[in-house]
């Protein structure tokens, strides 16, 4: 057991991966990064993957699973993949740069958060949200940005009634995200240069939330659409949403989001 949840891989697994050639290891990593996107839809690409059989054996004691069982194990297998990739980096089997090159595939792995409710039972979902989210922090998926803060706050909201887990998550944020104090206005001003994917998330966030930070973001989005989102506009949006312009690190800002 580590500080962030159950370790799913075994030391024998890591030794097995260390024996792979560079090409085999690269292929294995790419397959692991695809798991979150494809395991529920189509697992045929895993049928002949030796690492997948090893993962199933380590986790469940079985090397073959029916499609229904594979769907139920989606959360756990995904968490296993993230843990192993983290160990690849920790032990120098691959470089962080190689992980960064495959960032798009990493993104697909964490898109599973919204799919887990549909694929697995609520109990499995709760376990995996917690473990996989913390592992995402470890491998550098989140950064000191508004979009990451909102994503994290949305996930933490589901853990808010579990005090111990909530505190562990906050500790992990402090440990794994490099952050510098920024004012709330500085963070909201990031909406000015948001890309299309981030804009979609912002709009979904304000549609699903009605707290003060959501109100402020909603106004900023309208100002951006009118091509007049600047520092003055952000401050006016904050005033209308009753937001204070405190200077916070990302962990402090996330707590602020949750409490507004």
C-alpha cells in the first residue's frame, strides 16, 4: 500500500517489463495508454498482448476474462496501467519526455472518468476515481492552470464526504503540481486564450455548477465571445460574481473553488 492507494502491480511485473526490448516496451506503453479509451469498446487489440495477460493474472489470478468481466475490470486495469507507466519513468525504463510525446494518448486514459459510471458499478467507480485520479497527479497530467484546477475540483467534489481521502488528495496536489501564487483574476484571464477543447470544458462546468466561481467564469465566457475579455473585464466579472481577488497557489485555489 502506498500513500495514494493500493499498488496493483507486482515487483515481478516490473522485472518482466525490464526484460523487454526498447521497441517492445514502447509498444506496451502505447497499448497501456489506449486502455482507457478502447477496453470497453473493443478489447481485440489486447488479445495477444503478453503484458495484458500478466496484468490480469496479477490483479485477479486469471489470464482470460469474458467481455462482461473485462468491462467490470476496466477501472482497475486502467489504474494498473497508470501505475506501471509511472514506474517506467521512476526506474528509467522510459523518459518523461516520451510520456509527454504521447500526451494525447494519456489524455484519453483520463477521459475515462466520465465513462466509469456507465461501465462499472458505483462501488468500483468510487475506488477507481480516487486511485486513478491520484495517479494522474503523479505522472504530471495536471498543471498550475485554471482548467486543471476546475477539473480537480470537480473530481474532489465526489470525495468531499470522505474526509481522509479529501485530505490525501490535497496533499498530493501540493506534492505533485509545481505552483506559484496567482490572483484569481490572473487565473480567470486564462480564459482569454483558451483553446476549443478547454472552452467546451468551461461551458460544461458552468452548465453543471452554480457557485460563485462558475458565475464568474460564465461572465468571462460571455466577455470573450464579445471580444472584450481583459483584466478590467475579469475584475468586473469577479465583482458581479462576488469573488475576492486573493493570491493563491493551485491547491489553495482549488479549495477556494470548492468553498465558493
